[in-house]
C-alpha cells in the first residue's frame, strides 16, 4: 500500500510541476528570435475539414506547455555534456565560447548580396 501511495504522489507531482513553473517562474524565458504565432482558432466546419483547428491546437500546446524553457535547456545541456552535440549552426571557439555560424559568414562576406569589385 505504501508503494502505491508513493507512486501516486510521484505521478501527481509530474502532472502538477509543469504548471507550477508558469506560476512561480522557476526558469527565465528563452531569449532569441521568437516569431509571433496566431493561435486564435475560428471554429468552422471548413476549418475542421482543412485541419486548421488541429494545427492551431498543436501550436498552442507546443508553445504554452509548462516547463518548456526548462525542458529545452535541459535537453540542450544533456546533448552537449554527454554527446558533444550542438544545435545546428553553432560553433565552439578555441576559448570554449559559442557563436552562431552565420556571424562568421557575415564577417567574411559570404552572405553579401551587393556587387563586388
């Protein structure tokens, strides 16, 4: 009986903890480029048939899940610490700092669109 109680409490904590991160702000917001997402759903039969309602609901759940920032940071840290894997476009410099690859390309003019002499 004691085992069932502890398993129940553990499951309850797993369910409730992500919502508490929104209230108590355990993790700071992620910085970076954030594109505005319109998740307002117009419930019509045409939107239902086209799958628009499902797409908006999926985006809404993905972006507003509790502990999202904490989960993303943990995932990235585990990938780097154990597997030395980085997100795409990130390079480790000699001093151990990180930089995005497109900054180096911009420095060398690889993405220059104008006319070269």
